[in-house]
C-alpha cells in the first residue's frame, strides 16, 4: 500500500562538500513531495536546535502573560483585522533570539528555493535571481487554543499565498495536509521544519508543483504553539507561468499574469475566517486561464 506520510528529508548533503549523489537523492524526494502534496519536512537544515527551542520558549512565555499585559502589545485600532500582537516586550537578548531565528529561516528559504529550482529543472540560480528581494518576508508566531465543543479548527483549510512557507511546530501537533479529499497529519519531529509550497510556486511552475492545502485542527486539552516564516516575493513582481513550463514545452499557461501585490492585497482583505460563503474565498484559481 502506498504510504501517505509526508516525507522528511535530511538536508545535510547541502552542508557537505561534494556530496552530489546525496543532493540528487534529496532533490528526487522533494520533487515528488512537491508534485504530490506541496508539503515535506526537513531536518539538518542549518538552524541550530538551541535557537529554535529558545524562540519557542520566548513565544510560550509571552502568550502565557495575563491578558491585560498582552493587550499593551495590540496594534493601533485602525490596523487591518485580524491583527495579532506586535512590539512584544522582552529584553534585548530576547529580541536578538527572534531576529536571529528570522535571519536563519530566510537562509533556509534561499536554500530550499535553490533545491526547488533544481527539482523543477530550471537553469541554475533562476529562482534566486527572480526572487532577489527579501523585504516582504514575514514571520508569525501563533498560539492555538484547545478545542471546545463549538470550535475544533484552529486555522481553516487554505493554501498559502506566497512562495514557500516554513513552519516550526511544537510537539502537540494539529497541522494537516489535504490529499485526495483526506486529511494527513504532519507529525511533529523535534528540530524539523515543515515546508510547504505556496501559490506563487504553483503558478510559476504552471501546476507542476502544488500549493499544499492545509489546516490546523485545534489541540485537545492543551495549547499548540508554532512559528510560520513566509518566504515571499517582492510586491511589484509580475507573476505568470514561466516559459520553461509553457512555450518551451508546448503547454498552455494555466494562469494569466498579475502583480504579486494585487493577489496579496486581495488575500489580506479577506478578513472572515472561514469566509461566509465559498464564493467569498480568494484563491489562486481566480487567475486561472488566459485573460
Ligand atoms: O501554525 C501552523 O502550523 C500553520 C499556520 C498556517 O498554515 C498559516 O499561517 O498559513
Ligand atoms: Fe498556511
């Protein structure tokens, strides 16, 4: 029977000199995972475990503060909703931990983007050059409350708007990926990062790689904590299926082109969670077909 587990890949060949065979093997597994699920997990990705654990501790400490304390970190009342906390209190040391974690995740983003580039058979460094501005990258820190009778979903089914997302989840679990109508659990693994392909890679690759459909199920009896690093494109970037997957191989583009910021703004403007009607959902298929 075919296993439906999301694959876990060891990236150490990318940190060793000359392990070309090891790299090829990794690329094969990742290529298949992106075509099938749009999801995989990575270990030995270069981010020190101590740093990850320290960042998680800081997040848990903040979320455990009394409500009135956390309310001081709410953004201004005219900020778009839903909006989380910002300018969270902490020592200079704490801030350094979070900043370092962000920088390390951006490096993993570049590494994984390079691997996807090669899995897709693009010319060396193509995606790196296309996506050469890191100013839109964002890291969010979440706490999911325990399930109640009325509410069992922490994050409703969606696909990520960006290029590639990296999730660091604690050992509680709850992240699930949809495949052929079934939900597959993404098992927490110590020190691993969950990687998911977002809508932009799906468009650029003309559906060769899938933007993974996922959700977070509320935990039972405890809270779940996670970090999500969104590796974006710069807003002005024009996005359309690359000629490597269209003209050059005689395939029709499955999407018309658009500036990234247009789709991103539409998605940010979608406040209700879940949307009131399925038609209200902004999804990438709104750009499907040729204009
Ligand atoms: O917290 C998680 O595990 C995933 C969060 C997520 O899917 C998102 O923010 O897009
Ligand atoms: Fe997501």
